[in-house]
């Protein structure tokens, strides 16, 4: 009887272990799912994809504009919360919004007076930001349906988005074939890989325009502590177009080389650049010793302990502090008032097609545009 009892105990223990192992294994599986998100006025269907990693981090992306509608991050107590501005349904995105979470193209940021010359030919773009062109025009990449393909690997889930921008769409030359891949890994990092090719010389400057708020959308972002690996910014005129020269950050409100609260310098309007942008809406030139992915930003929210680290292959980043949010838009139970979110838009410099001294944004046939940006989340 004793042998039978010992054997039964061992079998029960093995069963419990196997059950426990199965549950743990289930917890370690990354998943991607798809659901209908709504319909555009022209009848096209928008879908919403939910990416979840083994830790429980969730990212929602719609094939309408490649928009990141939700991204959760843990706090120091292990509690997850959504940290990006946006909406729970398609309708508010269709009604108009300041590029919440969107893929931006064909040219992210501003082009002076909506004009540029390329190989001696002048091109005219839509004027949609004061006297300038902004973020690709009246119907940029943020307002089209992308072809979506799900990606599922051992420790990574992702979404591949493809779109072909026709020759002269929004005034830009060349048929531009674009592929953007979002991947979520078990290090709580969302990586965005951009590639593009063209059949005629054109200009390209792609980015993602997510607005982050590491409080979990509880209050404004003024207490966020920001570190930027940059010694200089691209100063702008009163219409936010680059003057053509760089400006050192030392001794100015733009010095984030050490962790600094956003509130420390954002209202110092005696600085002409703060006054021009109504706060921070400028391009920081990144310190880098070569090509490749480098970390350039760390943002920490003190109360929650949430930390976001940003890496990129790009030469610059537009740091924007939601200066034009005015409280008229609401979503996810929050009111999107002034300085309720911040953006770190990895990119080339604004107005580069009109500034030959800046790194070029020209893409020629036979070349491949390729950039990568990674947002990694943790808490401490």
C-alpha cells in the first residue's frame, strides 16, 4: 500500500507540475489578433490589430494611417496603463486630429511655403500649416488604408504595412513604394522599420507621430524628466521653418543633456526659440559617431516610475510638447489639453529639400530608403 501511495503522490505531483508548466507556457506566448475597426466614407474597411507580448504589453495598430491607437507600459508596481493619446474608435480619427499615433509621409515635418526644387524642377505641395506644407499634405500617409500582413515569430509579433504613393500624389514626384514594419518583442520594445523605393527622384522623410504620456493619461507631461543626447538644435523662424544654421543647446532651455523636467524651460519665452514654438517644437541634432541604431532619448515619469528609451538610425528628432492641444479633443476618458502629450519624431531635418547644407532627403531610383526607430519601456 505504501508503494501505491508514494506512486499516486508522485503522479499527482507530476500532473500539478505539468499543469503549472502548461499555464506558464501559455503566459509566455506572444499573440496578434485582428478585428474590424470601422468603415471609411468611400467604403474601405479599417481593421485594428492587437499585438501582445509574453509580459502582457499591448499595442493596438490600425491599417488606417498605420496609427498606434494604444500602447501599454508598466509602472514601478507592475501596473500596466495606456501611455499614448488617441481614440477607442475610428470615427474621431476620421473627424480630424493632430496626427495622434500616425505614420507620417511622404515628408514628415515642414517644407517652406509648400515648394521645393529637385534636379532643377520646382514642385508645389498643399499648404496646410500656416504658409507651409506639413506632414505630407491634406491626405498624407496618415489618412490612407495600408495593406496589412501579420507577423508571428517565436518571441516577436508584428504588423507589416505596405502602401504605394502614386506619382504626383500630394504634389510629390515618383511612384513611392513604402513598407513599414511594427514589431513588439519580449523586452517591451516596439520597433518600427521603414523602407521605401521610387521610380523617379523624390524626397522622403518618414516618421511616427505618437503622443506619449507616461502618467497613463492622468495629467499633463510637465513633470516628465527628459534626457536627449544632443548638443544642438535646428532653430526656426516665426513660421517654424529652419533658419539654416544650428544652435548650441548649452546655456539655453534646450539643454537636455542631463535629465531635466519639461517644465524647467518650456515657459521661458524670453528665449526667442521658445517663443517661436510656443514651447518645444524643434528638431534636435543627435550625437552619433557613425551609422546604426543609437539611443538618443530617455524619458522618466517620477510618480509612476515609467521609463521610455528611444533609439534610432536617423540624424535628428523633433521633440514636441503638445503646445497646440487645446482641450477640444477627448479620448480614453482624458481631455487632450495643452501639453498633455509629447512626441519624439525621429527624422531628417525640417525643410531639408530647400536647405542643401542639411543631410539630404532625396531618394533616387535604384536606392532604398531605410530607417529604424525603437521605443523601449520599463520602470524604476
